[in-house]
C-alpha cells in the first residue's frame, strides 16, 4: 500500500492523477488523504471524480471514497484492460486531465484502446487539446507510444460540451527513453485565436496586441472561427515549432477581462520561454516527467531533459513518481534553465 498526503508539495489534483496512473501500472494499492487540501475547495471535484471512475473502469479496481468533496480515497487496482471506453464529465471540467490519468496506464495494456471523452477541451489551469495534440503527443510518439487524437467539438469553460477521441496503442517492448536537452533549430512561430460565439473583434485585438508585444508580423497571426454550437469561448495560443520540440502556450478570454490583458499574459509566458534555450517549457516538463520515468523503468536506461522553469507541480510529480517506480529523479540549474535527470534507482 502506497500512502500519500494530498497536501504535500503543490497540494492539488495532479497528485491524485499521477498516483492513480502509477497504481494501475504497478498494481500497487493506493491510499490518499487530505486530497487537494491546498485548494480553495478541497476534496474531489467533478473532474477529479471522473479521473477516479475512469481508473476504476480500465483496471477493475476496488475503490472507497469516490464521492464529490471526499478528501480520502483508497484504490486497489486490478489488471489494466484494453478496450473501448467513454468518459464524460458532467460539467466543464477538463477531459484532457482525464486523458492524462488513463493514457499512461493504457500504454501498458495488452492491446489498443479507444477512448471517447466529453467535457472541457480548452480550460484555464489545464492542458488544452492543442497543447496535448501538438506538443505532448508528438514527443510521446517518439518514445514508441501510439497516440492518435481527434477533436470533434471544442468545450470551453463554463459550458463544456467538448468531445475528443483518443486511440492508444501500447509500444512493442515498452517505452524507449528520449533525451531532450535542446529544442533544435527554430522552424516557425505563430499565434492563433479561436473565437466561438464571441465577436471576431476580440480575436483581432488579442492578435494585434500579441503580435506587437512579440514583434511577430501579421502573417504569423490567424483567427480560427469556432464551429456551430461551440462556445461561448475564446482561446489565444502561441505555437513555437523547433526541429526537436513544439511548445504551445495558451491564454483564455474571460468575462470582464480585456482582450489586451489576455494577450499580454500570454506574451509574458512566451518571452520567458524564449529567454531560455531549454527544450521544454514549464508545463510540458511537468507533463513529460511521468512518461520519461516510465521509459526509464521499461528500458533500464537513464534519460534527461532541460526545461525553462522547474515548477512546484514538476517537483511534486517527481516525489510521487519516486514512491511508485524504481527511479531516481535529480535536477540542477544549467545554462538552459534546469536539467532533470531520470535514472534507474
């Protein structure tokens, strides 16, 4: 039994998601107390409960405490089962966070799986579909993971209603390590603004402000009109393509927030990444660490990556991973920002 204090480190939902994934992969029972204790509304929210229920479905787990608001959870997994699954969040909660929970486990299943997800696809404080599809998934494929993603309908906060299909194929012989010390040569930098049931003038103001802040010409800025019945919603994304990695940074419009403020917040994130020459930005480093550790476990070989910023989320994730897997995670400042090494323990 692995016992975790959900208030440790950044004290949020990632402790739950990472530990559920690793409990399924290793077969080790899990008990978490003080779930999301550092959040304004502690305990399991709808999207966290959806993660728990999805983990129960794909592993046939026994689970106690899977209730809204619960701060205690016991989880005893069975065997991971490949198959066709459908998981829906009855709110605008992020379905991409549910995918984050089940994807590592289904990569360890005995066959391919198809997962239909309904909920939020473009949420504040969660990876957007574009981030997962254009930044995270291509790197995962280089580890040997089979991941195909299809966006059927965008879902914005607070309405939700988005739909995504993921086809997941386990790698032959396990995941293979991928060293990511450099981002490589610049290929293209661009920005796109999605507006769904929101005036196009909002998109124009956001893109003009972002272009001026980053000195990007109009040819690198694009408006994407949402499909019918999507929205209301507004997402502004910067896509930085390099030969070795693609980074995606996103900011979201909200009622009462000026378009210019949305653009300036995104510009700050982009400038911070550009000021470093590290391979991964702070959010991608956080998401990448679990797959990197699983590749080390599968292969017995060490791996490393550089990131522009080492966040509390990443450090907390490292602590949880080391509780489940026979790996050692070390980090140190370097000329590119920070270097993270993952090696067999």
